[in-house]
C-alpha cells in the first residue's frame, strides 16, 4: 500500500506540469456516470480517467492498483502505464472537442486536392476549358458549402470539379451558369436537378454520425493521395 501511495504521488507530481494539468481542465461533455474498474464506485468521467481501451478508473490510485493487479509491479512501469493512459485519454478528449466545422474543413481540403490532382488531373478547367500549365487550379463547387459549411453536397463528387483559380473560380465566382451547363453535358439534366434538390441528399450529420466517421474518411483520403504519389495538404 505504501508503494502504491508513493507511485500515486509520483504520478500526481508529474501531473503538476502544464501538459498534464490541461487534461483536468478539458471540458467534459458526458455526464453519464461510469463504474470504476477497480473499486466499482460510480463516478463522472470528468472526475476520473478513461483509458484508450475504454477502461474507466475513478482515480490515479485505482489506476495504479489495477495495474498492480494486472501484474505491472515496478514503479517506473506503473508511472509509464499511468502516463500512457492519461495521454491517450487527453488525446481522445481533445479530438472530441474539435468542432465539426474543423473536421469538415480538413476533409474538404483533402477531397479538393484529390479532385484537382488525381481525378481531374488530365482534365481542363471544367468551366472555361483552359489547360494552361502555368496557372493555379482549384476544386470548384457548383453548390457552395454555404454558411457554416453545412451544405450537405459539399463532398459530393458531381458537385466538385477542377477549375482555374483566377479566371473561373475567383473572378467568375465559380461561373455557376456555365457550370450548370457542363453538368448537363457530362452527367445529364436529370442529374443536375437531382443535385440541386437538397432533400435528395443526406445531411452531413447523417453521413458522419460521429466525428470519428469524419476522421476515418480523412484517413482514407490521406492514404489515397499518398498512393498517388502526393503529400496530403492537411
Ligand atoms: Zn476506483
Ligand atoms: Zn476556367
């Protein structure tokens, strides 16, 4: 028991530094109580530790005791285990605090890069047809992401095409009329109507029920870009 207290104290001391203190300061969304794996007490997640493999522990002492029960005996190892648990938990909580709009922005950058550099790589500007090599190209939306970036079509491929940056995307404001014509040409008039009607498309929340669903999509695009010899922009 003395050893446990000593270890607990050592960990506590380590927590005095800024990085670990942040852990306690992070706001906790969930109020539903969890049961401590060690002492079986019920506690608020904000007042304890949730390890990366979802083991709930009410305190550092219980984390230490559980580690000992599991056969981790040496003091440095215990501290290491505790630190890892805290680090994993901090990372998870930080991720949970990233707003959806930030996740979407990261994903959008990757999809844009994919459209311009992979899917439409050999294609001219969608709206003016230029193939000039010396200019910048963007990924132009027909229907824009909108206020708060909430438009449900912002990641839809039919809504995204390589566009010359200056002439069409910026000065031309995306050239919506030409864009519509081109969609009709390439995909057909019915597809354009389908794209335009918001009710035809799932909401972003339906597409990605949890933030980790967006993260998975981000991981998938990063891999896709790397497989095409590119360095992901975000
Ligand atoms: Zn406990
Ligand atoms: Zn253009």
